[in-house]
C-alpha cells in the first residue's frame, strides 16, 4: 500500500522541479526551433507559390512570343515565295525570249544555208541528173 509521508511530497517536488528544469533547458528551445522552422517553411511556401505564378506568366509570354515569331516567319516565307515566283516568271520569260530569238536566227541561217546550197548545186544538178540516169539505165545519155 502507498504511505503518505514526507517522501511523497519530496517526490512531487522533485518531479515538478525536474519538469520546470526540462521545460527551460529542453522543451522551450525545441519549441522555439520548431516555431522558427514552421515560419521559415511558410515563408518558403509563399515564395514557391509566387514563383509558380511568375513561371506561368513567363511561360505564357514565351508562348505568345513564339506564336508571333512563327506568324511573322510564315508571312516572310510566303512573301519570299511570291517574290521568288515573280523572279522565276521574269527569268523564264527572258529565257524564252532569248530562245525564241536564237531559234529565229538559226531558222534564218538555215534558210540562208539551204538557199546557198541550192544556188551552189543548181548548176551541177543537170550533170548529176545525167550521171544518175546513166547509172540507172546503164547507157550513156546525151
């Protein structure tokens, strides 16, 4: 059985003194450290949320700038295609005109060469005809 005497009161006083001393030496510094840690984490959490918001804004800005750059690139590409097509058409017309001019010159030269060959062969045509008839008939023609 438990006897209530002066040792019980001494044990209670010893316990209360130990609780008080442990509170001063151990529990208060730990609670202070935990409170500082909690305030640090809440500050970091607010920083993280603000950085996430700014990150979203930066992503949207990058996306919009990328879209505008693509659009301007497409318009420049189309413009260059049109300019290239116009230049190609001009060069093709020029080349066609040069070819047509060269063809006309060659046709005139060929006509002149044919006429010169006819004129050169006309006096000899009679003698060629007689030689040919002689060979075909096998006898001399007069």
